[in-house]
C-alpha cells in the first residue's frame, strides 16, 4: 500500500511553500529570501496548527481534515474532500514574478437539501527563523491586525526597531478576526512563544446543486503597505487569470517522454530545483542563488559553487537559456571574490572557509555547458566574466605543485578534510576545465591562450596517470588521493566519484584501469549501506541507452534508500527527499540526458566556432518580464 509523502511543495521566485500537508492541505511553512539578513526567513505555525489551512465545516466538522491530493502539472497542489453532502476542492497557485500566491476553495452541495457551511481559511503564526544552514529563532515583535487602509486585509508584521517583513491576506466578504491568546481585536501582539491566530471565514446557505468559489490572495513585503499591495494587485488579476498564467507557464516548461515515471521524476525535480535554488530577495529585489530553499536541508540559504554551477545549473539551462545566463552573471558579479571556498552567503561573503578544488572549477563548467547548448558566446565579452575566468586561473596556478604536476585541495568534495593534498577526481575536473577554457578562448580568437590551456591539460593528464594509477586487489586502479611521496588512499565518495571519469571524457568506459576502478567503487559503495541521489545520478551518467536508464529507475524500489534527495512523483513514494534542490536539478537533467542520449551526445560535440563579430546578442527572454496583466 502506497503512503502519502510527508509534505509537498510549491512556490515562485519570491516565495517558497516547502511543507504543505497532503492530509489536510495546511501550509506549515512559508519562506522568502532577504538581502538584509543574507538568509532565508521562514515562518512557522504552532506544532498543531498550520500557517494557512482551508475550512469547509458542515455540522461542525471540517471536511478538509481528511483530504486527497494530486499535483497538477507537477507544481500546483490540488486537494479534494467530501462529507455531509458537500464536495470541496482547494488549490494553491504560485504567481510568477510577483510576491504573492493565491488559494482557491470551491464547494458544491451534492445533497438534496440546503446546507449551512462555514468556509474560508484559518491559521496561526508562532515563529520566524533566520536560516543559513541552521535555522535560528528570530526575536522581535509579532503583530496581527486588520489592515490599516483596507479592512478586508489581514496583516501580520514582524518588527524590531522598525518593520522587517510582513504578510497580508486579502479576500472580499469574509470575517476578519485576529487574536493572540485570549486577546482579540483590530490589532494584537504576541510574545516570543505566543502565536497570533486569525480566521477568514464566511457562513453561507447552499442550495442543492449550488457551487461556491472563494479565493484568497496572500502577499509578502518588507512592511505592511508593500505586502498588502502585493496581495491586492493579485486579486485585481483574479483567480482564473492567476491559475491560467501558471498553467500556461508549466505547459511550456514541461518535459514529455514515453515513460511516465521518468517524465514525472524529471518534471517534479526540475521545477523544485528551479524555484528552490533561484530567488529574488523581497527587500532589495536582487536575483540570488542558494543550494536549497527550506530549513529541512542543512544547506538552506547557502551558496556553493558546485551546487550552483554543476548541480542546479544544467536543470535551469534545460528550462530557460536566458535564465541560465542570469545564473552565470550572478556568479561572476557577486560570488567571484571568494571563488573556490567551501560556501558563502548570498552576497559572496565567506560562510565556511576551506578551499575545494572542484568548487573552483564549477563556474567554468557552467560556461562551457551554456555555450555548447546555446551557441551564445556573447557572455565571453562581458568584462566581469573575463576577469572572473582570469581570477579562477590565477587561483588555480597557486595550487599547482611542480614536483607532481598536480593541483592541491584542502577539502574533499563532501566538505571533509582531505588527508592528502591531491585528489584524483578533482584533478580530473581541472583537466576538464583546462580543455573547456581552451575552447572558450579559441572561440574569441585568443589562440595563444587556447594553445597554452591545451598544453596544460595534456601535461596534467600525464601527471594524473603517473601519480594516481596504483596496484590493488582489483588490478591497476585510480587511487582516490595521493600525497606525492608514494602514499595513497583507495576510496570514493558520492559527490566526487571516480565512477564518472568517462562522463568528463577523461577516459573511455572500456579502459581496463577504469573498469578495475569501477569494480572497486562498487565494492566501496556496498560498504556504505545506503544509496544517495548522487549515486543514482552517477549511474545514470554512464547509461548506454534510454532503456538502461529506465531500468535503473525501475530497480530503485528494491534498493535500501538511505540519505535521499529525490522528489516523489505524484503517485509513487519510493523515492524520498531531503529537500536538496540543487541535487534534484542534477537528477532531472541527468535523467533527461540519459533518456535522450542520442540527441544530447550529438549536441555535446562542440563546433569549432570562431566568432566574426565582437558583438553577440544575448538570448531573448520572456521569463522575467513582468506583464501588467498575467
């Protein structure tokens, strides 16, 4: 018997709703990014009460307390419930390019008698958390009030010496009640461990066959007026236009293939990654990138080069070329100053120190992939991108060891301290970006540097083979790491696995040393006693055909899933998740590449393109242009 997932998610560029309860349709968390705090702010209700939940009461019983759900187009939560002669549905619609979302209740009297129904939404807000990796409780004054300028608004504001953020709910014709403890009135305040409760309901008499539709519009902002305006502007659009706008966008960005399970996994993960790694801050309206968008992941609100440029970026690229370009420009404008360090805040300030060689390589991989799939080389004429590439190369030069011909790192790809300074996988990535950079330089007629990069890559390949090929019980294999003095470690890790060396075209998949290494990796993986999404992705990267990729997915139900990042499909909970949105994007892209292997392999053959003009037009975009009417 299949079980419902613990939570489902939706959201847009400004707002994430990561914890929607599939059993009662309650929104338990609401998150948004703020530049001032360099973090995601997450609002929680009390343990037993959602922030927002639908109400449809007949004879004192809320029929939404036991509902069923489906994800329309993989991103619109739809709930249905019934009882006492009443059929009810409830949908949550994120609004693109706006600080708002809408929820819509639809009721139909299916009985043969008149029914009195109390319907609407109610909920409570208890805590606000500052979340960068770890969620920390925020202290300030919580207030709830009926709108200052419009009595049809409910406004919830968090204040220190001045307002920090606010949420507003707008609807027409419903009661407007707010209370804190036993205190009820037009304006109430709550202490740190008190909750503010509210109710927006209406009592109606419904005749047999009658249908009632009740929309609510929720906006956020740095204070009351901005949040209220966001809610009311969405109300002006109307619930039908809001619903059709997100449906049309999803239709355009939905991947279709013959295998439904694969298509569901690709689309669910793609959308989750797209909206939970890319954000527009609500206070400065800056575009920023983070590894994950919910406190359920320990990388929430954190920027990491590898996550942004190698994991999430390909998923963004297959959704929208212009948006992918925005990602690269953000990296080279805001994150380049501390490139290669373990992690940073969204403004580029160091969060976790420690140099990782593969983090340094990641932005070059993003540019290479972008130009390969778009033929848009105009990015290379951006002065900040050129300076950023130069900086990466200068930092890379500082890691070079003349004795071994290798490049050193402090941390492994999983963030742990590396006993040895030279790691095979990370040096292979350096080899890959040297070739990538050579092609990029060649495309803009910088032929001397292109030739130099090729020579450096050739020398590094010889150094990797000389230093990392070691004897083992499996025959000659690539060691995980070496110290340059003859000592080495035979090991592997999911985030930087030796199993995918052919994926980077370092060696062929029938190479004897590689095949021995693959046998070693599989034995090491067995000792881990769990399978992670990284492992699934690594296997998919080696799939020889679409059929083989599908077979891998079919076999997952028999694998001992441990730490897992995969989003569930609508009707299949074999794949659990730990809310790592970047890894979800990596899975979506890799699975699609495996299924469309012939198409992707053909496209990956980079043309020898020399640009004849210094000006290259960037790709057109319709993604972030705000229309007056949705």
